[in-house]
C-alpha cells in the first residue's frame, strides 16, 4: 500500500483574504496539522479565511472538530470563515453531523473569494 | 455462546443469533494493529476496498469506512489514552440470510485490551451543542444498522456493528461482486474451506484467510 504521506497545506493570500487548501485525508492522525494551519491562518488576521476542501478526499470527526474550533475563533475575532470545494464524500460527513447550516459553505473557490 | 480464541490473546464470544446460520462462523478478514493513528489510513483503504468488493455501493462503503475509522479513533483516544502500543483487532464477517443463502449483512467486530467503559454511558452528544469533539459515536450509530458495545473479560471493549447490504445490490454469497475489477481479473467464487474448528482456534492456531 502506498504511503500517502502527511496532509499537505497550501496557503495563499488574495486581497487580504487567506486561502487555506489542505490536500489529502483528514483523519485522527492528520487533524492536528489542519488545526495548526487554521490557527496560523487566523493569527494573520485576514479579512476572510477561505478553507478550500477540494483536495480533501476524506474527513473524519477530528477534522470536523478542528473546523468547528476555527469557526469559534473566527466568530470571536470577527474573521469570516468560508468553506468551499467539498467533495461528495466530505459533504456526507457534514450532513451526518448536521453541520452544513453551521458553516458558510459555497461551491468553489471563485464563489468563496467573490 | 461459544468462546473462541484467535491466534493471539483476544478471546471472542460468538453470540447465538435467532437463526444461527445467519452469522458467519469466522471472519473474512481479521486485522490486528497497534493503537497508532498513523495506520488508520491503511485500515480505511482496506475496509473501503473490502466493502466495495462484497457489493456495497461507493456511498455506503465510504460511510462504513467512516464508522470504522471513528470507532478505532475512539479506542486509541479513550481505550488506550493515546498510547501507541495498544492492541486492536478488526474482524469483518459476511453474514448470510439463512432463508435465501444471500449475503445480507456485514458484521464488523472491533476488540481492544484497553480501558473499559460502561456501555450504558456510551452515547452521542446533543448535536445542537456545536462544539469540537464528541461526534464519533453519533456518526457510528447514524451510519450502521446496529451497534453494540460490550466489556470484554478481563479487560478491554468489544464493538459489534452491522450494516445490511442494500436489497438492490444483494448477491449470492458465493458470488462476491467485483467492483472496479476488470473482467480478466474478475473474482472467482471463494474456494471451499474446511469448516471452522473451534478446538484449533482454542489452541491458538491461525484461521485460513481467503
């Protein structure tokens, strides 16, 4: 079985917004890396934090927990948090956990940065 | 109930079902791993491929993967307090509908030697309380058709969960589906194996794996 390696993170600054694009799987093992990346992104105090999940093939509840934590910080610091690019598989866990209405979720990156 | 001992220290109790032939006597796959979350990605891949191979549609297979992943993460977090050297066993059974001879349900048993918890207090949390954590049990119960936690003797927990194959995809037990496999690599019916021998299991022998 090929080692898929750790979760990869891409940061991009665009018009004051930070776009964070994790790539890989976000399970129990990988969620701490996402947590650190989200913290770093929020610490930059961007005008908006966009989390582009198009490259996330799988997410479990530790990944959801990190996003909920980031959402709570974003509300405290008044930094809008937008999720985009959810694959069907990732969207399914949001729906099972009844979270779609909690987050601002848009279809893709152009919609998130518009 | 019959005590069966595998090739290591996990005594398993097979629960007699109302129609006993429904429960497969031995697992199709039995996987042992240590409680290191770095290996969860491999387990996910294996479970996903197995589920598709036995006939679950992609959407169902990925949800079963999620349930197993959540259950294993709970064992690692709560059962072994994030220790990396705890022992975990995952067994996958194909249960047969005795009346029709059709594969009807996937039974997954996860056993550990970690800390015990009263099964009565293992519950999902209020989903209206939006906060990080505590969603794993909800996911497991939402995805699987039945979920049962038990305490093992003398220590550890056993989680038994079942997922019925959707009716439209049910296949004869001897004809596993071949999702994603080209015709030249199509599945052959499983070879006939000698019946499971509890005595051999009690003595610590290994089970033949297809």
